[in-house]
């Protein structure tokens, strides 16, 4: 009479099951981490667009000492975009928006990173205007009742982080639109 130990057969089956499931679980974990990194960058870009629009709504027609409202907007966008961990800021547009929040043709200031890239904490921005910037900050209306509406669009690219999967490079944009605030300095 041959006796078999019941535990040995169970251990072998568990080892086979683990060897089949472990690679799938690792793939799932890496894939979810890639998606998580993308979401982190997207939230960062959303915040940078909102911060730029807030700054633009408050600064509106600011122009003193060689610094104008667009410089202030770009500085706040860059400051927030420096938190991008796995993406790259590719362009920023500051535009006059219509009632629906859509850009008005001919009033879009388009900025791209200079050769030196983003400044991230320096006083000068790493973005330069590449279309002549037709909507001058000095022309923005902040006198009631005809307040202009200002929009900021931030575009970024995100590449895969782990390199484990052949995820494509993704280019996304986020737009924030706000009405320009009235002049509270008493200089209307």
C-alpha cells in the first residue's frame, strides 16, 4: 500500500498557479502605474492652466518696467508646470475668448519653449512668442461693462515612464477661461 502525502500535491499546484498569475499581476501593476503617472501630469497641467487664467484675469492690462500681463501669466504657468514629473510643456496660448470660451481668431498669443527650456523658478520665463502676439496686454478691456474674457491653453506631451510597455507619447491640452477683473487700483 502506497501512501501519498496530500500536502505535497497541493504545494505543487499552488506553485504552478503562482507562476502563471504573477506575470499577469506584474503587468497589471506596471500598466496601472503608467496610467497613474499620466493622471498626475494631467492634473499638474490643469492646475497650471487655471493658475495662468487667474493671473491673467487679475493682471489684465498690466505693463510696467518692461514686464506685461503675458509675462506674469507665463511665469505662473511655468511655475505650476515645473511640477510635471514625466511630461514636457510644449506650448502656451493666451487668447481673447468669446462668450462660449472659444478663442477669437486674430487675438491668440502663442508661446513655445525657447532653446534654453523652462526657467522653473527664475524670474525670466523660458517661453517666447512665435506669432507676433497680436493681442497686446495694453488693449485688454477691464473697464465695466465690457470686460474681456481671457483664456489660457497649456499643451504638454507625456511619454511612458517605465519603458516596459510600448505606450505612445501622448499630447494633451487643457484650457482655462476667466473674465478679466475690474481695475481696483483706481486708475480707470
